[in-house]
C-alpha cells in the first residue's frame, strides 16, 4: 500500500480503506536509475506516473536538435507525455531521470476503470488535470511576458527545493536563458 499516494489523493478527496485498497491495486511500482529514460520520443505511451521518490524532466527536441525542458516532476507530482497517453499515440517528448526514482504507474484502461467505479477518483483526476493545465498556462505566459530576472524569481519562489537538486545549466534551460545570465541573476538575488 502506498501511503504517499493515499495522502496525495486525500488532499482532494477522502477515501475509505477499502476504496483505497481497490484503487491501489491498479497501480504498479517502477524503479529507474539516474539518467535512465522513463519515456522516449516516438514510443507508445501506455502509462501515467506518480512520483514517490526522485526527480525527472520532460523535454522536447525540435527539428534542429535543440532541446527544451517542458517540465520537472518530483515527489507527489504526476508525469507522462499526456497527449500520447490520453490519445494512445506516440510520444513527442523524452522523460528522463535526474535522480534515482520510484514511481507508481497506471494504465489508461485502469485509470478509466477506477474513475468509472469511484466518482471520487474521477473528481480527483479532474482537479489534478485542471491544476496541471493552469500550471502549464502560467509557464507559457511567463515565458512570453516576463524578463529572465522575473522568471528566475518566480522559479525560486515556486520551487525553492528544486534549485538545490538540479544544476544551474538545467535551470537555465528550463527558464529559457543562458547559464551565464542565470549566474548573474543568482548573485543578485
């Protein structure tokens, strides 16, 4: 039984022991080591993942070979190539481990099953998807409308623990700035 998953779900909905036991049966545990890929571009995505331990990054590589960091996922976050997962399509992203990770995976079929059997879970995933959409919208707007300094300050305030877990090069790439610019900004803050 995953205490982390139950605690995470119960931030939004309450579950009986029997309800959680039934839900938990639909998840499988997965362990990966630092630098391993969870998902690689152009493969079918069959699972969505809940991070119990560790840190991952999702990236997109354009036709010129430039890599863009789309998101990070650490403890109590969900990650997948969601378009590929929900549409039964091939991935357009790579998801790799920045640390050793412990994950819980759920297939689309099992996700649909637990949501149809328990409307609390349908509500939970609707709320989580809404939060994810809001976070993505805020990230896009930040990239479009804020200065590098403002993006760095937002990142530092929103994810203070992440700055201790990833290199400045990775943070700079996530913020869409150079490593040198990030160094200048980190000294000023």
